[in-house]
């Protein structure tokens, strides 16, 4: 089985164990976080929104979401540093 197939099986099994109530709570948490960021004038990247949606659906753990977002921010910072060097 290829890597993508394995990941899909893991995602499927996680989704089976996540209740509708948990999903709804996560969706509401994402909406609240987005609203608070909007009030504060903090832009939320499309990538961060995608990760949040995946987390809300149970496709990613919180740790996976955090790791992916931090990696993305590091890459952006590296590009910025190289552009100003």
C-alpha cells in the first residue's frame, strides 16, 4: 500500500471515532478563532484556514496542525531573510 493509502486509512479510522458533537465543537472553535483574529486585524492565511478545517474534521491532530503551520512560517521567514540579505 502506498503512503497516501496508509494516510487515508488512518484518517478514515480517526473519523470513525470522532463524534458529531466533537466535530461541531471544533468547527465552532475555528469560527471563534477566525472571528477573534478578524477583530484584532490579524490576517489568517489560506493555508492556516485549510489546516484548521482539516483539524475540525478530524483529519489532523492538533499537534500535526501546529507542526505544519510552524514549518510553513519558518519557510516564509527564511524567504524573507534571503530577500533582505
